[in-house]
């Protein structure tokens, strides 16, 4: 889904924040385009994985498994488009409500499905997830329909073709940023073991409650200031201050309570306590990276940002791999933290340039 969205999710943030008069047509065109593309790609990938991977073969060896895989991929990709469309329309509350419905509905459906349809292959998990996506999709589609009432519903793929360079820029930048997070669990499972990967994944998810905030702030920053240097100069100091306060408050919390938090999941998860302490230190380096990306998007410099983000991705994966071999899950966290510090040094001049301009403006 992250590959098949083709950068249209972040492109829509820019386009819709600038002009909301053709929002319905643009959203429908983007959703239809990525939906068809994802259906084709997921079919090919599903068949390939079913034949090449012994561990994935049971879930992809029959038509029903392939259909589930394709539908999950299509709805996930379309929801990426619709969620970021809400941000572009400056209606993040719709995205929050949609995600809440998705989370609650799948969790309510899962125990019911496990009782009425027990399946040793875990098919009920797929059904609950897909059902949650469909239910939340119906609600969000209705809300967006009301928000864009009266506008044309015509599909116009020419406007997307005309913006193919921007799409490529957004897509390459998105892949560069998101690829380390996708690779990391595979890296840990391969080098440290499946049990250690379970503990590390829980630690990563707990830390992400805080570490995701800088990225959400930077996304909102991009939504309100694409191409607007004055707004960028005014808002970046505010969001960076929020991130600094967040980092100062959360880091001691993780240092003091990582073991206690992981103990709730079971004794075997406590092995990742040190890793969670280190992951809790990532907030401010991630804030610098997230703001660099937002500034680059706002200035239309995605290709250059994608290149440096890919350098950062290689650093993150490479140093995490070295850490995994040397010190297990704690080494993974230390390697990732070291890479993020190096990226912060790399990206800070751009962020500092905006902060300095803002400070000079205040002095004048």
C-alpha cells in the first residue's frame, strides 16, 4: 500500500490546501487510480509470494487468500488517500474519527469472529481487519461527500498526469522516510530472533505514541504552508518548541518506567526495557528530520530531500543491523538512535535556517 499510493496522499495535502473547489473530483480520481493500480500489483505480488515464500504460502495458496490480500491492500491504499485528503481540507477531525471507528470496530468484531469462525490459519484476523477498514471507509466517504457537496464527481486523470513530476517527488520522499520502519522488524527477526522481535516491536509501538507526534505536526505544517515561506517561518518555531518540550518530558518517563510498562505484556517482553529507554530518546532527532521533510515539501525540493532521506535510511538500517549482531534488541535501538543523531546533524542547517529567519524577523 505504501508503494502503491504513488505519492498521491501527500500531493493531495498540497493541492487541497491550495484549492478546495475541485476537491471531490481530485479525491475520487486519486482514490480510483491507486485502487486499480493496487489491485493489479497486489495480485501479482500475492501470487509471487505464495510461490516463493514457504512461510507465507499457507495464506496465499488459494483464491480466497489472494482475494483477502488484494482487498486489504486496496482498502488500505485508498484509506491513505482519504486520510490525507482530510488533512489537505484542514479537517483532521474526520481522520481522527475514521481511525477511531476502524480501531473500535475491528476489536469488537475479532472476538465474535473467533467464536463463530475459529480458523487455525487466523483468517478471522484478516476478516476483522478488512471489515474495520470497510466500515470506517463508509463513514469517511459519507463525511467527505458532505464536505464536498455540490462539486463535480468527474474522474479527471489528466490532472494527475500533468502533476506526475510532483507525484514522483512525493513518492520517492515517502518511500525514503518510511522504508526503515518497514525493514526494521524483518531485520530484528532475522538477526536476533522472532521472540526478540516481538519484544522489540512492542517497545517500538509504545515509543511511537510520542515519536509519531513530530511527524503529525510537520504534516499539518505542510498542509497550511505549501509554497508559503512566511507561514513556514511563523509556524516552524512553534512546532519545534512543542517537540522540544515533548522530548524533555518524555525521555525521563521512558528511562524510569520502560521496565514497568513492558512487564504488563509479560516477563519475556522485559528484555526490551533498555531498548525502549533508548527509543524514548529519539523524539527530538525525529522532530528535526520531520521538519526538514516538511520544509522541503513546502519549498518543492522533494527530490533533493528524498536523496538525503535515503542516505538516512541506509544509516538507520545499517547501524541497526550492526547493533543487532552485537547487542541484540538494545543494539538495534542504539544503532537507530545513533543514525538519527547523524541525520539530525545533516538536516539541522535547513531547519535552523528557518528558525534563524524567524528570530531575525522578531528582532526587526
